[in-house]
C-alpha cells in the first residue's frame, strides 16, 4: 500500500512539474536553455535564472528580467519567429515626444495577446511625475510597437491629476 501511494505521488509530481513550468501559454525557460539569439539582444545587464516565453503577434516574445525596484518589475521583450529564438529582435517602445528615445524595457507589463497590445504601469516616487501608464499596439510580424496611449500624474496613488500625453486609439 505504501509503495502504491509513493508511486501515485511520484506520478502526480511528474504530471504537475510541466504545469509549473507553464502558465497558460507562457513557458518558463531556464538560463541554460535561453536561446543565444535572445541573449544577444538584451542590454539591461542581468543574467536571470529564468525568463518567460509566450506566443504573441505571430511569433514568440521572450521576457527578460532587468534591474527594477520595489514598485516596478522591469523586463526587456525580445520577439522571435519561433521558440528557438530565430530572428530575435529587441522590441523598442516609442515614448511621447518630450520623453525621448524608445524604451528597451517596460515595467509591470500587462498582455492582451488577442488585441496584440502590451501595457505598462511605471511608478517612481522620487520623480516629479510619480506614475505613468502606457499602451502599445504590436503591428505586423515581426511586430513594430506603436504608442496608443500615455498618461501620467504626480499622484503616486494614481487617484487624480492625470495628464494624457498620447491618445491614439483609446485607454
């Protein structure tokens, strides 16, 4: 009886392990299995133990953890045609004109694969603009992010004082 219970437990553990490695369509890729083409694209200076990969915009997006802080989980996003990283390209996200160059990392990302939209929430209590929210549509394959929406406020809680800088397609 004890042997049968142990066998059942091991069988269950074997079934549960792949489920832990994947959440929906998102897979966790261990450092040793990260495609070299993906690694070559990231410039944020980290070597994470694992990254994630998800089907998105006609290929796969690899999300690489970059340095962050208590308020922000920062990631660089690399698009590739397939799971092995073929054609890997670091996605660059346009900012409002007064913000400068396109961002190579996003914070606190939300995904809408069906609509091909990536959103971010950024909080910096030490900055004059404490909180910003943005949304990009990923057009084409490979995707070219276009800025749809950007708003920001000095209110770190985000309860008021919002100023919309870009509104090309909604909230």
